[in-house]
């Protein structure tokens, strides 16, 4: 099956996307907001069977990953150590958001990581709760 690996380097305010097709990249930057998610979804329409890969960065990527899964897309949330080791194996030294997104797309193509399974809807609000520091009263 042919798929289009899409690498995402995500940050608090924005995310860089890199689509790898026929050895060439198409890149774009989106806002890490619901409006940015919709724009990204529209951008993905140009790619056959997209498989979106992003690093597990906690809350920064969670909203995007949930949005994409809810829209029926293949999403992998990968341990950052795996991406780092992959970059070291490639002898990759460039460190920009755009180059990181490209590296994640290459990782997705070569490793075909498992698809992410989001938490059940009933659990999601619980995960959003802030922990109470030890030794304080609620």
C-alpha cells in the first residue's frame, strides 16, 4: 500500500509539517490551534493516504493527534528518543523545526511506526487535570 509520510515538529504556538513524496519534500507551517488543525487537514488533501508522525511532546501535540484521529487519519505518536537515534544514524546535524519535520517524515517512511490509539473519550478530561503537588491541600 502506498502512503504519504508526513512529519510534524510541534511547538506550543505552531507546528512545521513536511510531506515526503518521491524523494522531495513539501513543507508548511501551521498554527497549533483548532483553525490551524483545519488548515492542515485541508493541506493533507493533496497527499495519497497520509500517515502523520509526530513526537510525543505531551500537551503540545495531543490536540492535533486527537483531531486527526477523529477525522480518520493514520497517526503515530513516537518517542522522541527514537527520532533522535534515527537522526544520529543518519548523521543528521541540522537542527531546525523544518529539518526536524523532514527527519520525522523519513522516520515514518522507513520505520512505519504503530498507529496511535487515543485514550477513550471518558478518560480525556481526567488527563487534562493538573496534579496537586505533594504536601499541599486540595
